[in-house]
C-alpha cells in the first residue's frame, strides 16, 4: 500500500477546519449518537438505561470535540468518526456510572473501565464489565460499543504501531477514573500515591496537573488518526504521544475543570483546578501549560492543525455559558483571553454558534 503522510490531508486553516466540522463532522457525530441512543433505549435495567441516555444527552459535545480529529483525514473521516464517537461514548457512559450512580467500589470502577482497555486491544478476550455491580442487564449495549471499536481499530493500516501507546494512555485514564471516584475520604490520598508512581514522567507538573493529563482522550484520538496512514513509524507515533501527553491533554482537562468548579463543589466532586491556591496561580499555571502545549504541537508534522486544536480548546471552554455564572472563573477567563490571537477569537465565535444549534 502506498504510504500516506500524516499531515497531507489536514485542513489548511481555521476556516477550512470549521467547514469540515459543519459539513461532515457535526452531522456525522449526531448520526452515530442517534444510532447508539436507539440501542441505549432498549437497555433492560432502568439505572443503566438512564445513565447511558444521560451520557449522550449531556455530553454530546465531548464526541463533537473529539471528532475534530476525523476532520484531519477526509479520506478516512467516516471511519475515524465512527471510532471516535464509539470510544468517547464508552468513556462518557462509564464516567456517569462512576460519578452519578450507585457504587463507590474501586473493584467495580476498574471492572467497568476494562471495557476501554478491551476496546483498544482488539485481539484480547472481552470481559464481564458489570461483575462487581448489582445492575448488570444492559442488553449488550456496552459490549456492542466495545466490539465496534475493536472492529474499527483492526481496519486502521498502522494500528499495530500505535496500539501500545494508546493502551498506555487508556490505562492511565482508567487508573484516574478509579481513584477519583472512590469514597471522598480516600480519593485524594489514592491519587497522591498514584502520582508518586508516575511523577518521573512529568517532573514539572503538579500532581493535580498530571491527573488532569491522564483524564483526556485527545492523545488517543490523534493516534487513531495517525494510524489511518499506512507506513507510520514508531518514531512518528512516539512524537505524537510525547506532544500530547502531558501538555495538550493537561490543558484540555484543566480547562474542563476550570468551568466546572461551582458545579463540582455543589455535587461534592473532586476538581483539579480547586487545588490552585489563588486565581493568579490558576492563570499562571494554565498559561504555562498552554505555552508548553503550543511548543509540543509546533514540533509535529502538520503543526498548524495541532496549534488550531489548542486554540480551539481555549475557545471552546472559555466561551462556555458556565463561565458567566462564576465570578472568579470569569476573571480568570478574561486573563486567559487577553490578547487572544484571531484564531482563538474565530473559534470562540464558532463555539458560541455551535452551542446554539
């Protein structure tokens, strides 16, 4: 098969990227989610059904945002769109089961998240994901999502090259989901102990920033996209991994936590931005991580695409309606938006428009 370069099909600029999003990605993701929602509506257990439907209703933007990576390969967009949507839907469903459901069991959370590891390891045996949970009858919903991911990853020409790196990122994601959802009196110490095992990987990050980096699926999605090119080398795959983890991934999730602070405080949920001791420190750390993310992205082939992703993240989260209801977050947002490049402002306006649809 003829080698295709990873950067050859990328959008040329913000207008080209948003055209692809409006023309292909938004309707494609919504079509895929409609298919999975129809399956979710047939789940026999009422609690599992409620959480599956809620994950697609309230977190649709996770799939819409993640599928930006499908826009980077028009020839493979439908394949990548299906894969990214299915994988992110697993993530959102399991997050709901851990965050808003009936268990505080680490064993339960780890068994549930085995689904994500199985989804990206297409040749391993599938597991019983509900083995430690009283609700078990989902009508095959979760296994169908996992099976779809496994079939789609098998068809990516260079998946064998990226699979070990994806498995590492997914393993870190699963660890985080276990530790952050256990009993509130136990979770912070569990996260600190976990950080001690991994701090050598990100020596200039604080423990909460490392944890945030582990909570992002963007590195996985970029590696999915890269695996669509035949002849991808291990060196090229490693370059993507090291660019995305930790900085681009950390920026993604810290921005998410920034705008969710009030909501998480009300719900008693852990929030990684709440560990900053002042608004000034929050701004300093987010600006530092954003700058490191830009430097990392600029070293990759097709650097313009990755830099657009970073500006898009800032625009997406800082334009969220949640910001206006939080005085401190509003002040932080103004600082972060100060002297924004036109690309960020362009994405900021488009984020507003997309939410209105």
